[in-house]
């Protein structure tokens, strides 16, 4: 392929500006490199790409799960999402839902994230996400940037609060709900699909009237701008060919249903009907874990989940999740086991289609329920993401953790509606995303180029590769074998390093604990707004030191200052260790600054308090010393804590249930986020009302760093366990 004449002019002009005289040998070397880079980059005129480098098709791109973001927050951040290379977003459920804690908007506490998974009415808009008008405006903004919108839909069940459900559904002809009289399980498809889970009212998805009701909602979403759907608890909705080992349960009487209906049939055409809604991309949450399922490699015919999730059967109708691969990839990230064979196995059952799965490092369910934030930290998430997003099959979904979340504080800022963590903007993540978009259809080859499991390379055709180094040291590749990459020079789009492939072998260096994205990128992308931030919000830390990462996008003169020390230069990704030689109880002030692309200075300040766990503030309570007049004994004892202006509590009333110690006394340990404030505590038995709490009026003040027991008269005295 010939190099265009203007490329020579650019090279020549550059050296003339420098006042240099270029030697023939140097000229040949530079021009040879330019020819290689130009010839390779020309291969990426891909019709799959939109003008800003995003995938035109959701399945060939990446999905950002904007969990708990409001429609307005999504709209405000759409340019940043596009600049991060995500071709689609996935919203939280948009239907009207149960209003918890008087409309509280905390992810966990006064208002909870799972209320938007308890629909009450199938109309667009709720108190957590926003109105239908705001949904439409958000979709329009997304499409302006080429970003598709996937809506999370809860079609299996409604809320457990019967009176809150739309009367149209409660009184729908032919009965709107299944029985709550049986025991839900994953060992039999009848029990799995026909009985209520956790007391939630299970929709009678066999009823055509119910199907029509859901279908009308889906079509309205598409009309308003939705491009696809994710179906919550899809495994709990029957398939046309389902069978059961308990046929005797058909036509059984139902005693707890308000209309006392009888089950008429088990299988249904629910999925073939409602999937015909006009959207472009649809997948169901079909979790593989549970029930009659084995993932032993001894099974010669492949993994078996036919009696539980029936993944292959669902693939006849739509895409599904690939939850077992999530476990696999988190294990790889946690143990640095990126062995090619280990991470290549998607753990799919026989007959399942690897092209029809959605993969993730973590989802909102395992983050909240299985505490995956304790399994993989953000840097491990990024390395694992690089694996799943660079692979050919499967559509990867990036779960956006709450902003400021840590292992000790998983809820972070704990506000529904606000944007989450900015990890999705990390350059390693964004460059892998754009690489994925451009490599649609290219074959993959996975290997460990150093011969060790800690370093893995995913090649995509002849055009490039992604290399993940999970070691704490730089890795130098010296003539390591490649499978498909063409000979030539490749630029690492993350750090700017040049790698060379020659005679089927690659040479280059990968930074410690980092991702290298090798391809000669020739696409336009959206630009990030100028911004700087620390990876950790202001707060406390409980270790000797804490680490923070400084991030900068489109800024110059990026600097930081710790307390009153001298100002130092920083770059995107600078890591700091704070707390060394700082006494416990003292705070560290971090100030970061930079100049934005508009020439204006940006400054942000953070304060971190170093706390010692041994100095816990503890209140002990012995209800046996009180009369029934003061405290009516109950089955449990709860502690409700609030600060002086009632702006913060340890939980909504009645607070946190306590466990009885061996000596019959209860104790409550004050969390550090409340420790620095004036706080009060009330003990109660969880029922509220006069005589059920102590003290009876206002709470008793807790004193920082003390261990005290509450007396009959409401006073406190020192106590030692």
C-alpha cells in the first residue's frame, strides 16, 4: 500500500520547523515507520462504526450499566459516556415502583436500590429515575452521540405489597398473578417459574391479557427511544417447551391468592410474544448458579444446566447473561490467574451460543448481595474488563459502582440518582472499548506470551491485540510469539509505547498492573470535558496508610499538594500513599489542581481522617435491668442512631438489629462515618411506640472513643467486656 504524498510533507515540515537537517538513514527509518502505521490504520474503515468510533450494533460494542443514575444524570453525562467508548447504556428499571421510606433516595438506608425492582404499575417514570418526559429527553441525547439505550424490565413479578399494585393488574381478566401458596425452588421448572420469589407477587405470564399489558409497556418504551431490553429474573418465566417433575401440581387449589384461582397450564408463549416489540437488542437474566447444575470438567458432553437455567433453550429466543463466566473472571482477577485456557472457557452448557451472551466482571446483584467489591478492587476490575471486552464473543457489560465506594463503604455517596464511580472513564477501559468497536468480526487468539499465567494477550485478527499484565512489575516482551498479528509497529493507545511484531514475534513493554491496547487507531472520538479527581471521596480510613489514584482528563499543569507540603506535578494515574507518620485521629488534606482546555483553573480538595479501629465508640445495653414500663421485652433489640441535626442515621427506624453476647448484654459499635459528629442512640425492640424504646424520649449522647453501658436512669458509665 502506497504512502500518500502529504504524509511525506508532514514529516519534512516537522523537521524544517525544528531547524534540523535530516540524514538519509534517519529519513528512511521514520518514513518506513509511517508507511507501516498508515497501512495498518487504513484497515479500520469499518461500517460497524459511527462517526465517533462507537459500534452501530449493541452486540459488537460495550454496555455501561448506569445503575441507580436518574434520567437527567444520564443525559448530563452522555458525552462522557460516548467519549469512554460505550456504545450503549443500561438503565435501572423505569416503570413505576414501590415507594420506600417516604420516598427516600439512598441506595441503601432511607430508600433502597431494590425498590425499583418492585414494579407497581407498567408506566414509564418513577420517583427514583425521573419522569417519562425526562426519559424521552435522555434517549434523544443518547442518540445524538450514537449511544443506544437498554431498559431494565421487571416482567416476572410486582411488589410484595398487594395494595400498591395497579388495580388494572390486580383485577385483570383471567387472573394476573400466580400462587403464593407453594415453595419456590430452582430444582424444578414448575416451582421455579410458577411460585413467588421472596414474597413478591409473581405475574401470571401464561395469561394473554398479562402478556399484552407488558407488551404495550415495552412498545411505549421503544416509541420513547429505547433500543433494547434487559429482562430481570428471566429464568423465572416459563418457556414454551418447559417440563416439570411435579405434574401433580397442575390444577392445584390456591388458597392465598385473593381470587382463589386455579392453575390452568404451565408452559406459555410469553417470550415469543413480548420479544416482538420492535427493539434491536434483548437479553434475559438467566443465572446459571443454583438448582440441578454441575460445572465439572469431567462431563464429556459439556456443562449441564438443562434442569435449572436452561440457557441453551432461552437462546432460541433471545440473548442471556453468562453468570458463571463472571465468577470465573473475578477469580482470575483476584488470583492473577489469566491462564489462557482458564479465561477462555465461558462455562456455557451444551447447545448454548457463545455469541448470544452478555458477560460482566460484576453485576449489581453480586455487588450488593455477594459483596464482589471485597473480591475485586477497581484496578482488578479494569484488568478483568480488558479480557471480556477484547474478546470476540459475548457483549460485555460494565457495572458502574457507586461513587466513592470502597471495601469498607460499598455504598459510597449513597444517593440514588447521582452519577456513579468514574472508573469507566479510565483510559485503559476506554481504549479497550474503542478497540472492541473496531475489531467486530475479527477472530480472537488468546495466549500467555511470557509463558506465565499473570500475563495474557488477546489478539484480534491481524490488526492488534490487548495485553494484560497483572504483576506488580514491568513486563518486557522479547520476541514473544504471536498467532495472527501482522508484522509491523503498533502503538499502545493507553501509554504510548511502541511494540513491534517481526517474523511472528512481538517485542515491547507493559507497565506494572496495567493494560496495553495495541492497534494503530485511526478514528475520531468524543473528547472528555476537562476534569480532575481523586479516586477516594473525603472520609476516613482504618489502616496505617491509604492509597489514592489521581485522575485528569483534558487538563494541563496537573498538580497536587498534601497538607502544607510543596506543590508537586502529577499525571493521569498518579498514585499516592497517604497516612505515613500521621498520628491516628488526624486528618490529611489533599488539594489537586489543573488547567482545563478553556484555560480556567480547576481545584478540588479532599480530607481524609486516619482512624484507629481500637478506639471504637461502643454502647452496651442490658434490657433485663429495666422494668416492663421502661422497655417491653421483645424478640429482638435494635439500636437507632442519629446525629444532632438528624441529617444522618445508621439506618431507617428501628435501626440496626443487635446480637446478644454470651452474658446476655447487647452492644452497638458506632460507624466511623458518624463518629466525628454529635450522635445519639435509642434502643428499641423493633416495634416502636410508647414503652417499646429506651430512653423513652430523646436518645442518649454517645461520646467518641468511649465504651459505656446504659443505666436504668439513662446515664452512662464505663464498661469493660
